[in-house]
C-alpha cells in the first residue's frame, strides 16, 4: 500500500466520525449539560488521531475487519444472510449478540486491573463530550480484536452487508458521550442516551459500576447494573482523585503514568 492509498484509507474511515463529532459539537453548544472549555477537547482529538494512525481504522471498523478476516479463513458457525427477508433478523441477531459482547467486555474493563489501567484514560475526562468517544488507550482495539471480535467471527458468518450496517450503527456511540441534556426518563432502558451514559462516567461513588451498555441498556437490566437516572441528574464526570493526562506522553503511556511522573520529578 502506498502512502497515498494509506492516507485515503484513513480518511474515508475517519471522516464520517469526524463529521458526526462536528455536528454533535454544534448541538452541545446549543443545549449543553454543563459549561465546558473547548481547550480540553484537544486531548481527546489527539487520542483519536493515535487510534486512526495506529490501526488505520476506527474501533467499529476494527470489529468489521476481524470478523470478515476470520470468516475468510473458514470461521463462522452460523450464517447470517442479507438477501430478502433475511436482512432484518440477521442484522438484529448480529447486533444484539455483539452488543452483549461489548457489555461483557466493558464490565471486564472495570473489573480486571490490567484492563482498567488502560480504560481509565477514557473515564479520566472531566468534561465528557462527543470527542470523548475515542478517548481510549491505543492498545484497547487490539485486545478486542483477539477476544470479542475473534469470538464473533468464529460464531457468525455474516453477509458483508450486515457487517457494514453494524459499522454504520457504531457511529451512534458518539451520541451517549455528548454534553447535552437528553434522556428518556422512565424509558431509559430502551437505548443508551447522554444522561444514561453520564451516570456511568460519574465521579460520584453512588454511580460506580452502573450503566455499562453500549447500545441497549436492557443488558444492564438483565445483569443487575442498571441505574435509572433521576430527573435532571447530570453528575460531574472523571475518576477518583481527578487524575488526568498531563500531556501527550501520558496519553501514549497512560498505564505507566505513575512511573513517568516519578521519573519526571
């Protein structure tokens, strides 16, 4: 692959997300959940750049690539066709199973110390907004490739149309991170919203270990981690102690930040 081809590949995979983040930014300025300084978004955009340059695709694209690669190698126990009436049920099965896997992986990130050491970068944002979506440690997509997405590729053999549809749906992940006052009240169990997900990012102890769902909070209901947001409840976000990256080096080496700070003085 030439440099020009690589740049074009990165562009077409990242531009839809960038465009959505820009639109979300306009909504956040019009209906903010809290007042925020725009300067803090630079760290998040830097994390996203590392994602794109490091893997030449975004997290949802990584999922598609892994599933298709495993299928190409002969994996895939259950076929999910996309012809005619098969399209909708195939897409629903693929989406629900993968979202259940995302829920399980997300809980593991909060339970297993090595995974939390990386995932805490995402939670360290004290001003959660649309740009927080890809504020992740650069190694996390690779771990998902050899765990969650590998398992899905071994389980299903979906038509590429199904995989593409899920990749587009993955862009919705921007919405729950938006800094806007939007929730569904008593119907919060239907789909992840900014208010529902904000409780998951809350720095308040009463909100710890709740609302892990990626798309469908029904999994929180089923496994006992559901927390119904109260009317007007938009708590402050961040991690205990207010730990945040001090610069680009800490973003790149987040789990080792303690050693970096100690060596730096």
